[in-house]
């Protein structure tokens, strides 16, 4: 049966992929990849020779219709991103939405995503939480933070290493210096690190440190 498979890929350690994901990637007619060069490294490790098609934020609007036509015509496609689950702060949502609108089968495999281990490692409540992904750099950023000021659920954000310090400083302004939080980076990699403390303590820590790798910030909900 033709189908679109959403296939999570490792966020760092290439061993963090399921046997089923490997099988689907081998059996698909083609794999849609955010960066074909990065995906090729994973495919080579598991002896996967399925053709790759570039699918990223710069071309997804122009090629989505063609891809849904291929699936409707009888092909099975798998979509991956550079790391984690497609559609979670990465390309994928547009294609999933169009497939569903056209009655095309969609199936998402379980697998890696960065915010889950960061949330659990934070030591903050994770029975309920609010995932915000990447905040906008400028337009609407302050409005979102203002709306989250009194949110009682644990808050989860993605951030680049280059903006971490500025974001922590903004969080202090909106959430208060004493709000508990954690910063996780390089998850599943050799230099994996989670630092816990108040926002003020984290801001002080990372003002003296060189930050590398994608970052997950977990912030305590309002009391």
C-alpha cells in the first residue's frame, strides 16, 4: 500500500535508531531528506541504498504536490530530517497535512526527539508540559513570552548555542531570576551535558562557558 512514513532519526548517537526504521528506509521507493549529505552518513552506516530527495524549508512549498502525486501513484516515501522526528521544529508538517487532505496514508514511527530526554533529565515535573520549540527571533517573541509568564506547566524550548545566553537573559526578565530551569546540549553525544539551577545561575554559568551543539531549555512552570 502506498504510504508516507515519518521516520525519526538519531539526534546524535547513530545507534539510536530502531530496527523498524532501518527496514522502512530500505524498503521505501525514496527518502526525503532535509540535508542529503547528513542523511547519507546514517544510510551508509546501515547499508541503505534507497535514493534520496532533498526536502527542506526552502523547497517544501514547491515540491510537496509532486511528492503527494508520487505516493498517490503507488510509491512509498519516507521522510527524515537531520535529527529527531520530522515535523517537530523541522520540515514535515506541510507534507503530512497535504497527504491527509488527499486521503493518502501517513504513518509516524516512534523514535528519537531531543525534548523528551531533556525534559526527563531536568528534574522538573513532566507529567504535563508545554512544548514551544524555537521561539521567533524578533516578531512576536516578547508576546509569546508574556503569554507564558503565568503558565503552570513545565516549559520546553529549543535554542541555538549562539542565542542561548540572550534567551536566558530574556527568560529572567519574563519569568524571574529564581525560576528553576535546566539546559541540555549535545544530547546522546560524547560531550552530553545537562546543567540545572535557577535561571540566574544558568545565565551566570553559560556567560563563562563556550556553548556548542543544539540546546534544549526546560523551565519550571509558574507557581
